[in-house]
């Protein structure tokens, strides 16, 4: 399978608000190669077409940077799976310290392989459940994609966020309605994922109100 051209990677990722350097594009190519190789033995993704991987896994992950103003600090990626959204974000922000938390041993081994092969020094892999992470670990950002268990997730996140920290969730419209119902969280207007109708990146912070605006498109927000 021939790798995607650099200019196509750059053009696609610009749709998600990210300007990819040639070096970043080479990292994407290597990551995809590892993903597809491991996917033959370990169930990592149902998406196997190169252009769909680029959009669904990388583009959608990178949209979180703009939505939540992610820069430096510490990020916890819960249920990291094949590394999305945590690894693409960490690749883009080398000043960010990213902890990938994954309970499945084979998936955690894959994450370690990606970390080594891409020489991502700002990433650590924690094999285990989120409840097993030491209570002293605090984060600027907590990300989760299609993890579910929203009330449990937000309860854990509230205890682990540093002051001013943010939860960044990839959700369906129904999922966003659910998280809005969790008490004492404030949510920004969610960012619609390009090319979708019912999927969004939602950014929230602990607060006294769980009220949020209506779901609007990314174009309206920008």
C-alpha cells in the first residue's frame, strides 16, 4: 500500500484547522504503517482505507487542539486504544506531556511501539484502568473519544483537572445532551466535525452550571 503524498496529508489536515509540517506528515505515514501492521493481529481500528484513517483518526483528533486551545501542560487520554486523539495531539504539541491510559494489554503494547518508533519523548503509556492512576496525577486537559460512561468519566476528570483545566470529548449529538445533564459542568458550544452532521468536539470545565448553548457548526463558531 503506497503512503499518502505529503501535500495530500497537509491539504486534508487543514480542513481540521491544523497546518502540518513535512516532518509531521512523515510521522503520520509511519504511524499509519504501524497501525495497519498491528491491526492484522490486534483489533485496533475498523477504518483501514488510508484517506479515511487520515480524516477519521488524525483530522478529528487534531480538531481538539483548536477547539480547546491545547498548547502546553499535561494531557490524559482516557481509553487511548490505538492512540487517538492523544498521539496526534502530542505529535503536534511537543511541549505537551501526554499520558495515554489504556487497560487492554495488547493495545498498550501498540502504544509503546508507536512511542518508540516515532521517538515521542512527551508521551507515556499507562497500562491499566483510569481508577488505577495515582491520585497525585493532575492534568491540564483530559481527552476521551467514544469512551462512554460519561458521568463516571466526568466524575474522575473533575478530581484530576488542574485549576482552569478542560475536558475535551468527541461526542455524538446525543452524547452531548447526556454530558450537559451532568451537574456542575460548564460546556462551550461544541465544534462540529467537518464532513459529519451529528458528531462534535465538546469542551467543558467544572463549574456551578451545566448549561450550554445549542449545537452549532464549526463554521458558525469561527
